[in-house]
C-alpha cells in the first residue's frame, strides 16, 4: 500500500499533510505577529513605558531557551499530544495530564483573546472613518471571525494551515515595512536607551516595570510551540517540528524587537506610556494614518488578518490536543471523533467554537472588549508560562532517564536558564510578590490568577478520579505518539 493510500484510508488525522513551511507558519500564526505587535505588546506599555523593547528582549530570551527544550523533546516524541506527552514522559503521567488540561484551556482562550481585538479594532476604525457607523458593535465582528475560523478548521489541516501561511506572510510584510519607515522617520531620535529601565512608568519603576511588561510581551510569543500538536500530520516530524519551533521563535522574536523599537523611538520614549491598543491616534493604526496617510489601511488589514490567523491556529492547537486526549479517553471520547471526508476533529472544533463565543461575549459585554482582552491575555500567560517551565523540567527529566545522548548544555544548562527566565513573569502574573521587584496586578487582571487556579483544581480532582477508576488512561498520556516513522515515511 502506498503512502497516499495509507493516508486516505486511515481513520485518524491526515498523515503527511503539511511540511516544514506550513508547520513553521502554524507556530508563527499561533503567535499572531500582527495582532501581538498592535495589541499584546502595547498592553505592556502601562508597566514598561518606553522601556518596552527591553521587556520584549526578556521574553525572547526566555522563549528561545524553552523552544530549544521543546525542540529536543519533539525530535524524540512526535505527537498530537505534544506538550502533554513530553511532560508525561519527562516528569510523570499525572503531570502530563495536567499539562493537557491547562494547554487545552490555553487553546480555547486564544480565539477569544484575538477575536476581542478583532472586534474593538474593527469597530473603532469604522467608527472613526465613517461617522454614520454605530459604535459598540464590536461583538458582531468577533462572532463573524469565529465563524470563519470554524469553517477553516472543518475543512481540514491543509486548508487551515495554508490559510495561516497566506495571512502570516501579509501581516509580517506590512509591519516590517512600516517599522523601517518609522526608524527613518525617527532620525536623530534613534537611541538604544529604550533597552534600559530609563523609561519605565512611575508605578512600576525600574526592573519591576520591565518584568510586569514582560507578562504581555511573553503573551506575544505564546504559541511558538504551536507546530508541535501537528506532528501526526507533518512530514518527517522528528526533524520538521523541531525546526519549525526554533525558526518561528527566532524570526518573530527579531521582528518583535525591531517593530517595538521602531514605534517607540518614532513616538518618543518619554511619552510612550501614552501609547495604546485599538485604533486611536496613539496606536499603530493612528501613527500610520498621521505619518503615511492611506498606509493605515494596510496596517488595519494586517491586524484583522492576524486575529483570524491566530484564532485559527489556537483552534488547531486545542482541537488536536483534545483529540489526542480523547483518543485515549482521558478526555471524553467524542473529542476524538474525526470527520470522514476532511479528517478534522469536528467535535473538538465545535467545542472550541462554543467556548470562544461564550468567553468573548461574557467578558467583553460585562467589562469592555479592551479590558477583557487584557484579562484573557493574563490568564493565558499564567497557564503558558507554567507549562513552559514544565517543558524545561521535562527536557531535563526525559534525557536524564534516557541516559544515552544526554548533553549537559542542551539538556541541563539551557533548560535551567529557561526556568529562571520565566519565573519572574509568572510570579507577576499570578500576583505573588516573592521578590521586591515583583508587583502584582490590580483588579480585574488580578482575578485571573484565582480563575486559572480553579480550573487547575478541577483538573486535579478529575485526575484523582481517573487514577481511582481508570489509571491506565493517565499512563497512556505518555504514549500518545506516532507509530515508528518507517510506517509513515516523510516522502
């Protein structure tokens, strides 16, 4: 039987459906560079002020360490269960289950995060450009975005990944070109002082402002590991998933540093604490409009494209993780149901859609879409950073147990540096002032620590139930990986 025949007759996910390019752009679109540049990173301005580029560098270094650890694990265990499988094999199956429990929630929260941004950006832009447009219709655009993502996911990973590639190239190009213009515009105001703590805000002075700001710059990197859950649908996953994770982190990290520097020096570091998200005059859209006229429209399109692409990538991650856990009945079995024609995990996609609509409307209508955006973002970072810390621990544990092939630099020093780099931002996000340079957030952002804690406590109770009734299912979290690669050749 040929590879093609085997691919078409399998009842699981479609094998060898995508390559390195699509896997890399899965991670890139999961980071949503356009949306992150326009909203996630500027959300840190309230804390880091004009020193925001330094907060981006902090996040880049931490994420590169973790990307290396995840790449090492992905090479050994190409799995739809991805991070959950790594934790189960590197630490303990129970930890693997809890990682899956938390990671599915991350995937479920990413679409509400960026669709809130889609809503308030589109609503604000249309209201400023067309005075007859009624404001506060952000929710219409959020729902429309959710429907587009649901359709893309239903038609399978090929459609979904190609959509991400196209949208990703466009948004990166727009912000890169604008950043070059801004650096030229800044002229003699270009300065490396923005990479110091000189311009942090008064309430978060010095390094505490940079650390608090790094919560949101880490949010911008969230999803760099997004290629990992697609391992079972990727050609030569042991090589391509590792490359995709590292390439996406490095390339988009460089883009974030450059674009944040460009807008900072063009706007003015001393006044940068006034910079905002959305479509105001003190935003990426506003600056593009005031300096380059109609170019603002391309920036607006890039942000809209990025929110759709990121929501699409988030659904890919949550649906594949839920599929992998449903397949071994750690999650309800219906999550593992595959559409026969498109090979898409249809019930996992529907679950993600329902949760997206519920979270988006509940928080966006109760507070405001911009406040809800910051709340959801804080919750995602609390979960993701904890998971990233565990990935570094899993890298150490897995290769130490394996005994053969252990490398002190790759499997001990780099993971330890990754753990150390993430701890301050995590403590700031959850509101634990363990050090004098850690300052907790004020309400309603401070609500997200307890909210995430409740979710994880529910997961822990469910884990205890599984151990009592179906222990083997928990053990199988560490076995959710591909059959020997000879059965699924890369070509």
